[in-house]
């Protein structure tokens, strides 16, 4: 875990910046933040205007993806192209939305090592740091640089056919290999570190990170893993087999899922956003990602409390409500 005292741009990932002249109001003009939003929400215009106004007042250059700035009608921001250079040189990527918006923003933040700060405007929002009513306080922490940065384990995936590389992908939450035909099972062989483990018919196989253990893997019956744990998860979905239990393996291991030669096509999904074809006979290899995703934390809140709040878990005991 690092601190927020260093820059995270693509070209200068660790170059210190000059601190602001006074808390909350900076005279420095070279500070920048990328604002990523869920433009489909009816309240997003006001939220985005509030956020950009607070950052501009503090001396930040506020960037937005050109399509989002146009859709929200914001004219006081700096529009940037929708590519991997959008977060070049920014201190933070501030995300207004739910987990889907956060995962989309990670596509811009990861190549530049920029930390993400999420404000939950979705439903569950496991990846978000704060709720909407704490937005001004969150921005103030960014201005004052009073936050810590966590590096979250990611996954890199390769699709190969007879040794030939067909496609690649990466994920913060999970990589999945799934069937494409609803009426058929996907026949696969599962390997760990080059050793065959088992084979079965299934709807798919989910390879998840600890960060993603509360997402697709959780819905498929996988365990909840605390984010600071270094491990990989393998969770079969609807497997027709006696041994198809979720697995927790070493972070340095390689998971391979091979689609049977006689099976139908599969599809590779990365965080439910990026996909690639997996033809019969293809092999998907998943391993720890070469580059982590950095998440800025402005509140030191235990993960246990986050679980209780997001899932509405009873903590008083089932007898507490009885007379």
C-alpha cells in the first residue's frame, strides 16, 4: 500500500508534485483529474457540475471524455479523446457511477497508473469509495492529498490455438470463459500450473481476483475474499460434475481452460466489458496481471463494514429482534 504523495501519469508515474499553497485551495496550475461519469443517470449533470466546480476552484484542470462532456453539456472542462491516454499525467480518476462505470474508468486509469476514486451512484457499488452525500468531502481529500493508494491484483488472459496467440485481455474483477449457445453445455478441461485437474460440461468457468470475489464469482457460489489477500479464484458455473467446487489458488499460479475440440464455440469475457472468441480446441490461460489497478481510499473503513453495509447483513443475531 502506498501513499498519495506521488503522481501517477503514464510518463511520470512517480514524479512528486509541488504541494498546494494552502489546504483546500491550490495555486498550482499543473494539477489534473479525469472525471468519468454514468451519463444515463438523470441527476448526473448536477453531480458532474458540482464536482468539476469544486476541482476547478482548487486549481485543477478537469478532464472529461469528449463524448461525456458533450452529452452532459459541460463547457468548463477539458475534453479528451476516448483512448488510453485520457488519464495521462492526472493525479486521480474520479468516477461518478456504479461498479460498471468504475470498471470502465479502470481502462483509462490502469495504463497510466492513476488511482481511481469512486463515488457510488449505482445500486451496490462495491468498488466505490464513498456515497453521494460525501462528495464534497471526497473532493477535499483529493485536493489535500489526504488519501492512501491500494494496489489491486488484476488478471491477464490469453486465448491460444495450438500455441498460436489469438487474442488477449485483462480484468480487475474476473475473466470468464462461457458458452455461447443457451441449449448446449461448454465442455472444458481445467488445468492449474500445467497440470490437468478435471474436465466437465458447464455454463462456464470464472477466474476472479479478490476484488472481484463479490461480483460474478460470488453469484456463482464462490467465496468472499478480502481485497488485501493475494490469491486467484476459480469458480465453475453450473458444472455437471461431482467435483466442481470453487478453488482458491496461489497468486503466481496459471489457470488454463481448454475448450474441447468437439465442443461448440465459447467466449472470453473480461469484467463483462471486453470479449474475445474462444473456438473449439482453443486454450485460455489466465494469470496474475502484469499491471495492478490503483484505488485511492479517503476513508479507512474495514472491509467487514463494507460487506455488512452493501449486503445489509444482520449483525445483532437472530434472537435480537425477538421479544
